[in-house]
C-alpha cells in the first residue's frame, strides 16, 4: 500500500506541479475575459436559482439543479480539503483556492452552457446533458466521451465515495463507533436514497443542502468573532505566503508560491469542481431550458423570424441556467472555503499549540474547539456534508452509466456505489486524497478539450 501511495504521489507531483495548474487556472482566466467577466451577473444567477419550476416531464427545477450540484461540491473538501491544503501548502493555499472560485465561475458557466446546448431528450421527455454529449455531438469524438464517463465513474467512487465515507468515519470515531459499523450504517442509509432514483436524490439534496450550509456558516461566523483581533493578520499572512518564493515561516504557517498554488488549486478543483464538468451534468436535466415551452412562445408570422426568435430564446435559457450553476461555485468556494480557511489560519495565529497532535485533516477541529459544543457542531457538519456529497455524486455516476450503457447497468452501479461507501470508510485518508487528485485530472482533461474547441458556441 505504501508503494502505491508513493507512486501516486510521484505522478501527482509532476502532474499538479505545473501542467494541470496552468491548464486549469489558464482556462478559468481565459473564459473570464472571453465572457467579459460573466461573474458580474452572479446576482442574476442567485435570483434565478430560487425558481422551483419543474416541467411536466419531470425535468428538474433550477433550485433542485443548484442543490444537487452543491450537494456534490459542498462536501468535506470545504472542511477537510481546506485543512489539508493549509497543512501541506501553507496559508497561501487558501488564497489560491479562493481564486479558483472567483475565476472558476466563468468555467462553470461555459461548461454548463455547452452541456445544455448538446443535451439529448429521452423517450420519457426528460433530458440528459454534460460534457460527454458535447464531446460526442459537438466534437464527434465518441471515444473522448467514453473516457470522460469512465473517469466520472472513478471520481464518483473515489472523490464522491471514498473521501466522504472516510470523513464520516473520522467524524464518528470520537463517539466510540467503529469504522466498520459506521461504513455499514452509512452505506445502508445512503443506499435507501440512491435506489429511489433521480427524484429521490434531488428531493433529499433540496432539503439537506440549505440546512447544513446555514448550520456550518453560523459556526464559522461565531469563530471569526472570537478570533476578531487576528482576522486582519490572517488576511496578511494568507496573501504574503500565497506569493512568496520561499517559506515565510516554519511549520504549518510556511509554504511558497509553488506549493501553495499546487494544493490551493487542486483542492479548489476538488471542492468547487469548476473544470471537472460535473455541474454541466446536473444542469443538463434542468426544466429551465425546456424546448416545448419555447416553441409555444415563438411567433409564427415569419419563418425566418420564428427561427431566429427560437434560437434567441434558447440562448437566453441556456444562459440563465448556466448562471444558476455558476452561483454554486460562488457559494462553495468564494464563501464556504474562504470561511474555513480564515478560521483555521486565525486560530493557528492565535494559538499555534492548538493544532498539536492533530492530523493534517483536523486543523478545523482546533478552530471549532474554541466555542461551546464546537467540536460536536463540526462533527455534525462533516457527516452532513459527506452524506450530501455521497448522494450528489451518486447522481453524476449514474448519468455516466446511463450514457455508457443506455439500457442496463444502473442497478449494478448503485450496488457497487453502496459497497464503495463501506470500503471507503476504512481506507487510508492520505491514499484517498492523493488518488482523488490523480483521477480528477483524467476527468478534467476531456472536459477542457470540449470547452476550448467548442468555445465559439458559448454566449454570454
């Protein structure tokens, strides 16, 4: 197992040490400028996201689409992921992670726009979309679409399954519950949701995501108030170490620009998934772009005019849903990850000894330990976030199976996914995180190919 871990770490060192960082962050910057800073329309995306319209065919409302996306992204990456980023990359990793959210919103918009442009309607009237359809019907590259879907399955099992299941184990271990028992309970309860299909998954996400987000944010705000004298020094330390060419200080407060960017950007991808293509899969099933309702509103006085109006209506609806999906990246990284980073670094500055004896994934524990029942709040948040991500990523994996095996395979996938939840609960945390970084790359690359080669299709 140690040899496997070392091999994966070596590959990640070269892969994420330069090529993937430049490719991913460069894509974020490119689409930010190409789409004329689409981030400025964030307010509109948030406003559109509260729509609860579900069409007659069962295509999801914007709110369901958003909460399903957030269920997959608002996971332990916001807590454990940021903790490991600070431990490995120093405080500067927080800024790089935050920047992936700011600029990554443009990439999320672009991939969701394409995901809907090339989505396909099924016999029951519902839609399926995502990068695999853009790759097949936009680039006429079936083999790349297949690679993307296979990678999606691996990510669903690793990042969506293993990491979240292990985080649940770590959260419940302090209560004296064995990892095996935790794995069995988690697999059973989440399995009940998954076997109910897409509607069951989305309905649970719609109720769970807002509640858990508010609960966690409230805890972070209280901690920042307790650490108030250290908030400004924290911001200064984060910025200084993000752009330093060498370690500024020793220990966890060290780090250089290369290390900070490596872990900040990779953990940013892990948590907000901008560039991964998962948000486009969720957006593809939204009711906001239902073509039947568009055709009814198109005037018939002129065929040419009708065709143009039809196209304009589609463009507007694609844009509206892409803006909704873009807002998920904002909530996930610009808000949630930033809050986690601030409470971790401010707590370390306030009391460096508070993190002694804690693993790299437990730095957030020191921050929450400062407030009454804080550690218990954190454990509850970790379990809720992990459960939501397990449910959300089961949906993405199911859509990949649906593409690969249109007429069969869903039941087998659900069974394997449930088993993976159990095995993930007893795996090595370090191996899980390193494996996730590697597999993310295999899902990201086909999606970025589609984005770059089909960029002229994307409108703002």
